[in-house]
DNA sequence: CTGAAAGCGCTTACAG
DNA sequence: CTGAAAGCGCTTACAG
């Protein structure tokens, strides 16, 4: 592939210096808003810059000053609205803080994750916010640390060592959801959807805990792992309905799974919330207006993204500080599906 | 705000040159995979680089060579899965072509759009892919052109002049959807949701055309504009049901609107597809597993993003070529809601 | 096949 | 308060 053309970059600091009759240093100083330059001079410089159509070359500036105002964000699954909401919160907070974001999507592909991380490293970024792909080795933490790039990991924990992390209380949240189902009189409750992994185990633990608290025996046959997509959940729900007629409720891995369950239920002529209870997890925007509206566990996805941004910004400004975590407190939100 | 720290950048091309006993030029050449350098020398250089933990500073290289491998993508509404799917297709194609993407989200805020565009301009980007905010002035086209930055606009047209554009046949698509409703025997059909703007007018025109083709009089009272969100559509549907009991079907502005309608219908005890017909537009992933699955118009959102990427890449490699357009051909996909 | 030199657009001590 | 000079990490003619 040929080298791409790039925008004309005719006018530089040198040109405006000449036009304003000052030195490059003076122009640089006024561009940075320095108070060292007399008002009158500064005004003359700004006028010249305006007239010439000068545009600041931030990358050149960052190269010289060895600074960076860009942050890499890597997301594993943007097709799940939960991650889209996290991304929006994160991006908003980052640009408000004066950063610009490199965004890369990995589609749960480990190789692509390695590739985009390597590419970002070459870009002199100030930090990385990562929703790791399923199966990401813990060693990635050490690798990125060795690069000297601040990192915050989001949603999926990456081992037990200390690192900046923004996630939610998965166990507590699903325990809440399951306990609600039990309180409504359900005794045969499934745990539905999701792929095995750290988050799955935490949520499953919440399900088990709620059962145990109610004196209900845990039955491995009632946990139905499946792709955490609408389609995976839809198919899985159909199969469950056929093979486990006694089940009357499901604590779902997340809202997407719950939506798939709603769809399958409807297909079978079952009314969610009446004939079969379903609880979601996340409380994505869509949950408020599904058919029927979804009872779920709110972990405030957007706020989670903002929290991740805050952690990363703090790490950047205080590299030596101790790692910290944001764990969203789950809240039950009851609508019509359970 | 203090200047953010940046990663340690200890080792440079200079260091590896010293370690390998060659000049900087030679190192640069082998890094670029030039065939000018003897294999043995190249290997020695690569070995030294590896040993020293050298990492290429792409931004410095781009500054020197006045090239750019980064593209700015600005999206107006990531909370709509349609745009998320467009973004994913776009990003995938761009990184496959060796680019990295700056992503900014505008939340339909014109001021933020101007701000992120200005920021991206300072970053020496190779191109911009823009889903313009509602109310973006046509003049933006000229402005970006004057910057010398290749631009592709997506989804929402921006005036009548020639420019690279990726969108869909809105009029044809909604005509298809409306005609289907008519074929099913509906005579009192609403056009539901969406905010006035170029896309709205095109889709509304399709609705009118289908009515006219069937000899049904258009009634302005049957077009219900509303925020193109689940919530806006939900509330609007409820109001419509109350005030226009004769309406038995709706051609929706997009899938998100249709989902809101599904929710409202369910709330009223109406069965979508039986008691009231709903047609969507876009065919987002979620449409296949809503409750009930949504009949809609497929414009392949992901492919649209890929097409936008292709247009932009072409513009970058052939700046002088004539502007071109990708207009997705709509296809009816019939599921349960109509 | 490889090296010495200039320079991309900027910042930053250092003088004055 | 402002200018001259060096240099960030790289590339690219130009010699040899």
C-alpha cells in the first residue's frame, strides 16, 4: 500500500513568527497562553496566526515536550449495549479532561487485542483503558506495566494482584436478583447464559449464595451457559424450556441474555413476569422499554465508564499512588419481567 | 491542570544504532523493511532492537515524513445500536487497512461536534468519518474541505453538493415497509417516531409514496414525530393509541422506535403482529430477538460502516477522484411483528 | 550497501 | 519581556 497523502501543512509557527515580526519562541509562548509575553505582542501574534490560517500541530508539540494527551480504549464487545454505555461514559469524561481517545474493538479476539495494544504502544499514549477479551492472560498486566503505560482494566478482572480496576459487585448483584425471585415464591430457578470466565463465576456465586441463604439446594443442571448474546440466550432458553419444565424463573447472566430469554418466552406463548420470571443484570437503557420492561440489577454502566476514566486520570497524574478499585454497588430495579 | 507524565521513552533508534554498530539511517531502513540493507546487517539491527526493548515511535516518524495513519471517527449517538454497528464495521475495516482510529461521541451536541473536529484537526489525521449531529450546517463540508482533510459523511446527508457519503435508501426502504403493511390489509397506518431532519423527510416520503401507490390518502395527523429513542417512541405510541384508536399499524422511523412501540403495545395488552403491526427500519442485531422478533427493513449497518471506510480510504489514496456514494439497498425482513 | 547531514513542527532552558 | 540555539525521534535525499 502506498503511503497515504496527508493534509497540507503549509503554515507553521515559523510563518506566524515572521508575519508578526517576532521569534518562534515568542509565538510558542503565546500559543501556550504564557503570561511572559506582553499583551500587545500576544495580540499581534494571534492576529497573524488567524490571518495565516495557522493550525497547531499538537503531535509535534507532544514529541518535543514528551507529553501525551491521548488515551487508548479497547473494548471487547460493542455489540453489547452495556459496553457501548461504558464507552460513552468513559469517552465523555476523558474528552472533558482534555484527552482524545484511540478506540479499538477486539470482538473477543485475543490476537486482535494484542495487535491493537502493540499499535497503541507505538503512539506514545498517556494511558490505556481495557475491557479484556475472554481468556486474556494475567501476564498482560505485567506486560503493560513494563511498557510504563498507565492502565485501568474494566469489567473483567485480570487475576488477583493489585491494579486499577472498575467493575461491579457481580456476586452481590446476582444474589439480589436471585433472592428476589425466591421471595416471589420461585423454587426452581435457572442461572441462564454467559460464558465461563471470572465474571461468570462471580455471578454464579451470587446465585448459589442466594439459594443457600434460602435453604434451596444448588443443582448444577440448572446452570445453562451460553453465548452472552440475544441469540445464544434465545436458543438456550428454548432448550431449557423443553428439558426442564419445572423451572419457573431465571436469573440471567446479563440484560442481553434476558432479552433473548424474553424473545424465546414470547415465542412459546409464555408471558414473562406472569408465566415465567426473568431477571437481568446491568440495567442497560434498553431494559426500561423491552417487552415487557425488564426487572434487573442496576450497576450504572455509564457511571462505571466514568469511574474508569477517573481511575486512569488519577494514575496518570499520580503514578506512584496505590492501585484502587471502583466496584459498582448493585441495586434492584423491578419492572414487569419478575 | 499539570502536564501529564508520559511513558518512559528510554531507547531510541540512536541507541540501537550504537548497539548494532551501524548508523541511525541503517536502523531506520531496516525498521521500514527496506531491501537496501544486507540481510546480515538487518538481522543484527533487529537483534539489538529486541535486546534493548526498542519501541518504534510512530508519531515521530509521521511528523518527519508528513504522513498519517490515523483517522478520526465522530459518532452522534452510540446509544442507538445502529450506530454502534456502523462503528464496528468501520473500525474493523480501518484497522485492517493499517489505520488507528480516534473516536469521539457527540451526543447530538453541535458544540461538542465542533470541538472534537477542531481537536482532531490538530492531530494531523489522514481523514474523518462523520455521522453529523442533527442541525449540522452544510457549510461544514466546505470547512473541512478547506482544512485539506478527506471526509466521508455517514447516514445523514449534508446538503446537495457532491461529497463522499455512505447511507441508505431511506425513501425506498420505508416505502417497502409501508407497502408490506398495506398488503397485509392495514389502511390506517401511522408513521412513528424520529425527529425532523433530512433522514426523517426521506423516510416520510417513502411512507407517503407507498400510501399514494395504494390510493390511500395521506393524513398529516398520522405522523408522530418523537425522540428516536425507545422511551420517546414508547410514550408517543401510548399517546397515539389513546388518540387514534383506528390506527392498526405503524411504519417506524427506525428499529429503536419500533422497540419502544413493542414495549408500549405490550403494556396495553396488545400483541404486536396480531393486534397491531409494527415495522422497523435498520435491522439491528437486536431485531432478530425482540419480543416478538421485529419485521423490519435491512440496510446492513455493519456493511454501511465498511462502505464508509472504503470510501474514505479511496479518497485518501486518490484525492482527486470524483466524490462517490454508497446507498444501501433496503430489503424487507419479515419476522413476527408485522 | 551504509553513513553524515538536514530537517519535520514544535518547546525549553538560557541569555540578555 | 523576547531571541538564538539545541533537540524530541524519526526519515530521506545525497554521497561514497
